[in-house]
C-alpha cells in the first residue's frame, strides 16, 4: 500500500490525463435514467468505457493486483480516503486471494452507494418570497451556462400548489461584473429563457447588484432569483471577500438568503475540483455542487470524493453545452451511467 502522501502525488500526476474516460456524448441522445419529468436526456459515448467497465476489463482473468487496483480508483478521482477504504474492505475479507473482479466491483459500488445520498433534495420555492440561489466557482467551470440551465430546469419544474397552474418564474442577476463580456453572455441566455436579467455596469459592486435584484424579484413576485457570480478576481482573497459581501447583503433582505449556494465544478479538472470545494466551503459555505462537463473526460469519482471528504452533495450534473444537458443528480443513475 502507498502512503497517503504518495497516493496524493499519484493523484496529482494521474490527473494530468487518464485513459479511464467517462463520456457523455452530445450527439447520441437517449432517454436514460436521468430522463425525469422534464424529459432530460442522458447519453454517453460507447467508445469510451465507464470506470467500472474498465476495472472489469483490466482485472479480468487475473488475480487482483492491489497496487494496480489502488491506482485505478485514484485515477477515477474517487479520492484517497475512499480508495483506501475500498482496498481495506476488500483485504479484510477472509478469502481475498480467491476474489474476482466482480467481487471488487460489488464492493466499490457498495462503498460509493454508502457515501452518496440516495436522493438529491429538490429546489423548491420559498412561500411568499424569492428563493435566492447563488452560483459560485472558479473561472470557466460553467457557472454562467449552469445558471441558464438551472433557470430552464426550474421553469419546467411542475408547480405543486393548487392555487398556481402556471410555471415557476425566474430572474437572473448578472453579478459577474468583473468581465464585461460575462454580462452579455448571461443576457443571451436570459433572452433564450424568456426571463428578465438584472445587470449593472462593468465593475459594479456585485453585492449591490444582488441587493437590487432581490428587490426586483420581490416586487415582481418571482419564485427563483439566480445570481451568476465572478470566478476571477485580482486575488483569491478578493473573490472570497466579494462573495461573503454578496451573502451578507442578500441577508439584509432575508436572513435565510441565499437559500442555496451552489459550487460549480468542472469534472475534467479532477482533484482540483476537490480543492476548490474545500476553499469555497470554508469561505462561504456550500449547500451543493453542480458538476459540469461530465460529457468530456470527467471521471465521475469527483462527486464521491467531495461528498466523502466535505459532505457537500452533488445536486445537478451538466453533460453538454445545451440548455437541456442538465439533470438533477440521481445516485443510482450516476453509479449506473457515470461510473
Ligand atoms: N461540454 C460541456 N461544456 C460545458 C458544460 N458546461 C459549460 N460548458 C462550457 O464551458 C465553457 C465555460 O462556461 P461558462 O458558463 O462561461 O463558465 P464560467 O466562467 O464559470 O461562467 C463554455 O464554453 C461552456 O459552453 C458541460 O456540462 N459540458
Ligand atoms: Mg461566467
């Protein structure tokens, strides 16, 4: 067995690019287990094997090589703690020398299922006031795209109240005022969704902008206010301080706002996503993750590692650049399709 430090090095090294690809393709679209009420679609390229399939192929018809197995689990971004636990569970079995790969896969599935919550809590409106959702994350992870996708998702959610037969209403706040182009980018999405967007000048104070956006949402009886935030700042400390201010300012309207703070992470960045989750969680607190780019070389394990180490659940997954390449996280579907 490798020490934790060695495994971490391995993790960093292996994350450069791995042959273990999980891939969801845009071109092949099918109604999969993510195809819930909204008709979300889910697909993956058959050419690239899922992590568990790769495991089976690697270890078929040969005894389990513990180092190789450990390396495979780390490469799938499951994290050091989870990997160590899986190996330990397997090695504690009395007849491990007779164990085949199907036993290994069974234990891996069981351990993953034990860590991931069975159901992702849905996002429901707040009675009589806007539900505020803050989307945060480093640059390029897919915050703006996910803001739009989440907006579409919420618009399509069935309204459960007997007094309302229409659709949920959404308002967007372009709180990434750090890049001039970001406002325009969100504006295009707002148009496509047919929703209003609150925007300020380039470099405007994002906290003040979110404050105004809340007032607008309240006045217009909007169900969901989605705030797209900046990922880049002069320094990381600035970014975190800015986000803390956004939270404090929203809290002046409603002490429970933002009701959701969702970190957007790019699955293709592997263990970097875990580091980002650590930093954002400690600076501003998180209620969940949106994991994007699972249609690329993103290995689904990162969801498990973040839940395992930080207790932050994945709420949504992004599987492409289009509005409907987005679904509520579902544990079983995830294990069946992404691992
Ligand atoms: N393939 C793929 N691309 C995505 C996904 N989500 C976002 N993107 C792309 O990632 C790039 C950065 O997205 P953007 O929303 O601007 O990131 P931001 O900087 O965090 O706001 C854009 O080219 C998006 O189209 C996804 O789930 N899959
Ligand atoms: Mg953006």
